[in-house]
C-alpha cells in the first residue's frame, strides 16, 4: 500500500454540508454588499477656494423647483441636469436645462442654477444662464471644474423656422465676483 506525502484534506471530498456553508457565506456577502458600498464618487474635484467638502450634502432636486416658464397645457420637462460646487462654498448647486414638453417643434430651453439652504424644503433659482425667450436649444451640456459649458443652437434671424437653427455658439459660465460670467470659448458659426 502506498501512502501519500500530503495528508488527506477535508475539502477533497465535499459533502452537502460544505455546499450549504459555502452558499450561506456567499448569501451573506451578497446581502451585506449594499450596506458596505463606498460613498458615491464625484467626477468634479472640489473648487480651489472651497473650505468645506460637499460630500454628504445633497444637490438641489430640479423636480422640486418652481421654474419661471408658462407651459400652458404642456408639462414642464427637466431635459438635462448636472451638479457641482460652482461658487466654492462647499455646497453643490444643480444646473437644469428645462423646456415645455411641446407636442411639435423644438421648444426653446432655459438654463437655471439652483441652490438650496440646509433648512429649506425646495430649491431656489439663483441665476438664469439661458432665457427661453432667446430661443436657444442647449446641447453638449456639462458641469466641470466649477464651470457650466454648453453649445447653444440658435437663429440668425426671426425668419428662420424654429425647426432648423442655423447658428451654433459654444458658451461657458463661471462664478466670478458674485455673479455667473459668460464667456465664449470660440466664435459662433453657422451650421
């Protein structure tokens, strides 16, 4: 009879109790995984002048805001939104692109900056970056590095039909001196 140099291991011949123990351990890990997840990551680094981190502070919810649009029978639609600490106070702001949900045509967008005090139940609008009366449609919208960027599609004259914007303008807004200042990274061009 030949003897093995390696002692016999218990797991070389699995029994039903081994499978039950393994299944229980895996179930426990799966059940606890939502509780043990790390906090959400932020793509935007804190503003250089920020003294407090905005981690744990909820960004304003645009669904709770009262936007200055009269949509008549159509409903107001928050088309796009992005958050970030734009003014360096350690609290995130939300920038929302909204328009009336029209059945036909291309309704103009409004771009609003929302903030919310810690004790408030709803956000308030602190700035209008794009007024719907200016007839712009907003594309390539983002909040990065404490700035709001967008591409504005507009019209060279009132004679251009609202279906077919013919001017494309990049825009950027940053908080400077207590207000949002707009700059145009490059010149407007016809499309």
